[in-house]
C-alpha cells in the first residue's frame, strides 16, 4: 500500500473548475433560491394559488 493520500482539497480542486461542477452549482443555487422564495410568496408545492394555505406532504 502507498503511504501517499490525496487530501479532500486536492481532489475537490481538480473538479471545481469543470463545466459539470459549475452546472451543478448553478442548479443547486436555483433550487435554493426557489425554496427561499416559495414560502415568502405563499407558494406551496402541489397547491393551486387559490389554496396557498394548504400543506400537502411531499
């Protein structure tokens, strides 16, 4: 066995500059922002606007 191991930072830094990583980050950010905006505007998943006070289990 080798005594050399890569640190998390060494491994992660190689991925961070990739297009796939940037796309994943952008998608996660959009999902987060939608999640933040939803409750503030009374929007709930699976509820029509007229029934924005209902709470359906996801």
